[in-house]
């Protein structure tokens, strides 16, 4: 009889160890969930009061009405245009040697059914002489691609798109005009390096 009771004790002891391990895993999982919640709460912030705003440790993005973004850019907006999408403010930043590096991009896109030449003439008269007019095929790429740090957007030969741009140092302000589906698409944008605060 003593052997039977000692066998039960061994099995009961093994069961206790297994239950303790499972309890430890449950506690560890709960700690991981709380930690993940804490990280999201402190490092990713979303504000939907005035559009959508997301902040992360490496930058942020704010999405709002295209008309509001155009107003903030201070670039002329062709009369009677229709917004094609929401406007966006995008900041990508990393700290390198305790200095911020990255870029701020603000952009909005609109369309009109007016003739391309009429829109082009209007922007030519509205933008100051500091804006250079170029014609070609409009292409866009990420900052830093092909060694051109802040050349977004750019033109290639052989097209009829128009780009008005003003560059000062690493800052770029631009108005791009493109023919698309019988309409003129108008893109307003500003690109600048992140400034130390």
C-alpha cells in the first residue's frame, strides 16, 4: 500500500509542476499583452478629431481634406477644382548622431475639366518668377533614390506634363499638371528636410 500512495504523490507532484508552468506561461502572456499595449499607447498615437493623425517614433502622418492642405501650402488653387483624394502631411525622421534626419512632405491632388492650356496659363500667371516651368513626362520617386536627395517629382523627356517648381536649398515647392482621362490633374506639394527643434 505504501507504494500506491507514493505513486500518487509522484503523479500529484508532476501535475503541480505542469500547472505551475502553465500558470507561468499565462502570466508571461499577460505581461506581453500589457507591454504591447503600453508601447502602442506611448509610441503610436492616432487622432481623428481633425482628420486622421498617426505618430510613431520615426515619424508621423496626418490626413485631412485636400482643400485644407492646399491652404496650408500657400500655393494657388485653380478655381473650381475637385479634390481627387485627401491631403497628406508625412514626416519620416530618424536621429543620427543626435541630429534629426529625414523629410516632411505635404501634398494634395485635384482635377478640373478645363483645357490643359488654360490651367497652365493660369498657373503661369499666378506663380511668382521664382517658380521654374518645365515640360516632359512627370515621374515620381522616393527621396534619396538614384542619389538625388530631394528631387521629387521630376520630369523625363518626351512628355507634355508641366511642372512648376521652386527650389531653395533642400526645400522644394511644386505644382504639377498632368492630362488624365480627359481632365487635368493638379498636384500641389512641398518637400523639405526635417529641421532640428
